[in-house]
């Protein structure tokens, strides 16, 4: 372990990497005796692999029974630093990587990224893009804006809506969106659905977005705005959130944005990513690459740290694993609006595998879905009863 801990001192590290290494060492020194008891499996010769090895050793192979209670926060901070370092180092490669390297990275990491699930989300959003926010059913609005709730039936929404920058903490934004969706539609209308998006287009969006909050005590913040923009044009705008912003800004070599840096977001994030070689070169020679080209501004999201546990942390997977709703009188039911129930049921009944006699039960199915039963669960029950 000692050899592993000191090995970066023999690597050629830049100023940022050297500072990261020193910060990691400070935490590791508080755990030195515990770390020395961990068997080291490899001695990487480059810093990114070193961060992965130390994270694995200190998280998955350390003996937690030997740790003092006071050491647990230190160990957690070490893990946070290592994960942030990995995100920074992987994102930093985007500054010089050509398109084949970027697309290959995504393909090679598709399992830990839950790539199929993330692409199901972008495909779903693509079908919503021409619809106004005001016209969307509440569930589709949650999918577009990135906030998970238990009302999202996993048989209808087979993805976690919070991929690509969750907005669940932006309570004021969601309240404003629920009350005055047309104002946000006015803002998004300045961003064309295809073709070039100019600085003027973006500036007009910002003006309208800020005006939407004029008569409210809520403050307009940047992160949820970037989620709206990224879903409107995933080939142009990269979404941000507070938990990952520092790694992204460090990788781009810029001062961390604050939550009102609308002007800097365009200049330092959007334009910086557009100027990168891989972004300019992006082309689809395979089906996967074609999918990635269509959402190329979202690709930096795939370079944040992910591991084998990442797919299981998906809200979609958690809902699938959730025990079936109890039928007892004390069970809390998630009711849906009639319009939502009708649209979700009609989408499911449009499947070619649904027989006509089940489609004829549309009204009964809608009633059950409106009460809170899942769409797939209800249709399955009908097929069991009626064949």
C-alpha cells in the first residue's frame, strides 16, 4: 500500500492533478494504519488508473470492522475526492480526444453507464420535443424536466428520468413550472428544434426564462434551465447540476460557475464543448454512433464516474424492485389524472400484441390506472381474466 500511495510522486502530473493528489494524501494519512492492511492488487503507472485502484482498495477491500467511528467520515471524504478526481480526469480527456475515442469509451462502458436505459430516455424525450410543456401530461413533464416521483409507472417509463442532471432539488422551479408552464414554453420557443442555435437565440431564451420568475419570490437558477435546454436540443446543450459542476469546470479549466451564471454557461460550457475535436468530428458509422451523434452535447454526462452499482441506483430499477402495491385499506395509492391515464393506456394498447378484446376493455383499464394501478399490471390482469 505504501508503494501505491507514493507512486503518483513519480508520475508527470499537471498542477491540477498534483493538487488533487495532495488533497487525497491528506485524507489517506488519517487512515494510514487501516490502509496498510489492505492487499494491493496492482500499481498503475498513470493517475486515472491510480485513482480507481485506491478507490477500490479503500472502499471495497478495507476492513470496516477495524475502523473507528470517527474515521468513517474521513473515509467517506476520501471516496468523494477520488470519485471527483476520476470524473475530472475522464472529462479532461474530452479536450483532446477525437470522436472514435469518445464513442469507443461510451460503448466500452455501456454496462456501468446503463447506456440502454439512458438512450431509452432520450428516445422518449425525442417524441415529446415538439409538444409544448403546457400540453404535456404531468408524467411527461416530469420526464422532460428530470424529476422522479412514484407516479412514473415503470411499464410506461422504462428509464430513470433523472439521468442527465436531476432537478429534484429545484422545488421552486417545479412549482413555477406547474403554475405557469406557458412562460417556460415562451422561453424554449426561442431555441429552434433543428439547425443552428445562435448566441442571440440563447440570450432571448435567458431573458424569457428570467422574466418567468418576475412576479414570484422564487429565484431563477441555471441548472434546471440547462436541463430544459438539453432536452430541447441534446445536440447543442450540456446539462449541469451542482453535484458534478466542479468536476466539469475543472476539466474545462474554468472557474466554477455559480447558479446565476447564464452568460458564462454559453461561453464557458456550450461554446467550449462545441470547439472540441470530437464534437466537430462526430459522425455515425454504426447504429449506436448515430444515436450518440443525435445527443452529442449530452456525451460529457457519460464521462462522470460510474461503476457496477450505478445501474442499480436508477429510480426505474428501484421501482421495478418495489413490492407490489398493497390492496389493504391503509395503503397509500398514487392516483393519476384522467387525461394522464387515458394517454398512458392508449399508448400501451397501441402495441400490436394487444388483442382486440382487451382493447375493448379500454374504459375499465383507464379506471384502474386512474386509481393508481400500473398500466402493464392492469392489462396483464385483464388478459388473465379474459384470455
